[in-house]
């Protein structure tokens, strides 16, 4: 009887937490940071892309502003990433990345562990010959050279290093043209993969929600950053 009572309170507590978490997320994604930012033509184009759950940055693989070869070894990719146009960059829970090949196969134990306790993280880098077409959302962001350099510095600050080099996990990618790398920081309910994307945008002065555990708020605020159309 005591066990059932404890279990009942635990389930109730979890349901209350999920409800409040969702409501706070909905409220926060309507509150913008950097509200004066306008997404107009600048020096560098980047993108944010979502598969419906997880958001990535997509940045130029070659740029005069930042050389990714100083950070990543392109010999770890079947086609050197410098031969392709873009790099997809995401940060997230180690268990999600390595134990879940498709979202349909997500185990409740993996999701619960990632959300309820701080868990180790990885960086996922994918080399793209063109912008991915199999995603649900994609938004273009125009940055100045200074903003793009700030974003690259933000991303690089999360890589774990050994002997001055990022720590690559060989043979863990989903394909021959993506790789995982050890990172700093922990994943949890208030520090999700999409929160990491959102925080990077805030840091470089792009309009973004004050907090976003999901991707909807990011895209909502980017739409608000589009310049007003000229009067007819």
C-alpha cells in the first residue's frame, strides 16, 4: 500500500512537472530577446533546420571568416567536408545520439534519463553538399562577419579537447559523412539541444525567444525578425 501511494505521488508529481514545463515553454517563446534584430542581407548566410524535434545550425563549410579545418579533421569524412557546401552542427544528449537511430525507436528510458537528470553530451557534425531537403523547417539567417565569428567561437567553446585537438568518436556516425565529438556541458530539461541553439542566437544578437526547450519558439521569433514589406 505504501509503495502504491509513493508511486502515485511520483506519477502525479511528474505530470505536474510536464504540464508546468510545457506552459512555461509556451509563454517564453512569445517573449523576444534582441527584438530590434532584422533579418536583412549581411555578410554571411547561416540556417537553422529542424526535423520536427531537434534543431541544428547549418553553416558554410568554407568561409573567409572562419576556417573549420582548424577545428575538424576532414579526413574523418568520406568526402572531405571542404568539398561540400555546408556543415550541419548540433549539440545534444549522448544517449539520444548514440542509442536512437530514428525518433520512432526512442525508448522511454532514454528520454526520461535525458530530461530528469543531467547527462553527458556530444557534438554532431554533418557534411552537406546542399541544404537538406528532408527536414520540416528551415530558416535563413543573415549575419555580419563579426556575428558569424562569435557564433563559431560559441560552438567551439563546447568541444572537449585533448592535446589541443577536439576528441573525435570514430565509427559512431550515422553515415560516412557525419561524426560525433566529445563536448563540455550537460543535457537536462532546462538545457536541451534546442536551448543550446537558442542561446547561441541570443549571444550573437539574433532575435530569439527568451527561453526555448523546443524549436517552435526559435522559428516563431525568426519569422518576426523578417523586414517589413515595402508599402504598395
